[in-house]
C-alpha cells in the first residue's frame, strides 16, 4: 500500500503544479493521462483506455498542435529538464495517436507496421521543424543526444505494449522530471513479472538487453549494467548474497520474453 500511496500523492502533486516553473504547458496531456490511464498492481503497470482517448481526440489533437508549434530555437533555449520532459511527452502522446489510427482493430502496435517497415520508423510526427518518426525521437533526439544521457528514459517512453514500463498517469514536467523518472524506474524494477531473482539467475526485462549500452555510459558514476542494478537493489528485492555476486559480475543475467500485446484497458 505504501508504494501505491506514494504514486497517488506524487500524481496529485504534479497535476496541481503543471504550470509552475516549466517552460512548456503540458497541462492538456496531463489531464488526458489522468482521465484515460489506469494504474494497476500498485502503479507497477498501467492500462490505457484508448476508446476514451478516441472520444477525447479533439483535446489530444490540440495538445499535439501545441507540441508542433515549438521551434528548434525555442526548444534549445529551455533547461535540459524541460527539453527531456517535452520529448518524453511527445513520444508518448504521438504513440497514443498512432494507436488511434487503427483502434479498435489491432492487438499490438506491431500491427501498424508493414512487411519491411516497423511502426516506429513511420515519419508522421511534425516536431521541431521536421517530420519525424518515433524512432527518431527516442534514438536520435533523446538517446543520441549528448544532452541527456539518462538510462531511466527507458522507463518513461511507452511503446503501447504490456511489456513496456507503465505509462505514467501524469505528464512529465521540467520541475518534477527527476522525481517521476526515479519513481517510474523503481516501480518497473519492483514488478516481478518483468524483473525477478530466480534462484541464482536474475531474470530481467529485455529492455536491459536491447539498451545495455545506455546503462554503461556513466550515469551516476555507474559504468556497467550490474552496477546500475546494484543501485536499485531494494526495488529488485535482492538479498545481500546476490548483491555481492552482482558486484563481482558473476550473477547470471537472463532476459525475459517481451510481451508486445496492446496495453489497453480490459473490456
């Protein structure tokens, strides 16, 4: 219950302060998330009411147009935290918009791709003066930029799939970015369906396999995936013997199958 209470209080605090000390007003997105994202398992996962988003499409389109109105020069003038919050929200909002193009006739975001092209490579997002893809936002603007270098973004951007970390039910904001990134990271690592110790093997989400290099770039001084995991030993509920094995690099790591099913509300 404590985890759930922290998530609830954080959500209320962010929502009441969406305009304070932030370069961009994400209030429209914040309201949509509160209305159409349902936290489950004490906030470790979430389900999205895509039908509700469809019925609120006018508000979603208005928010997307607000994102589109920001030019590169304005974006570059913002604080780093405002920039990263903007890009995370843009990725998540445009992912929802992409799902709505075929809702309810799809079971996975992969249904929106083609034989030779993934949905993440579709160029349909007008952002910062160019038409971009979801891949470009994540891998070039966020991961490929030397501005951020924060592996916790992998627990913030949401690919509309059950295997993804939870889509937060509040918008990212510059002045609360650190707190929300940290919360979402700990919640994801505490989800035993996606990260768990099984005997002498630590079974992890495939996210840690696909993006291992991002956890080795020195964030908080950690230059290996193992040291990152030790940092979050409490969220992973690791006993001291496993922590010591991780620090020595001799705890076996394996990666779980990723569930690409749509993260939609059960109906």
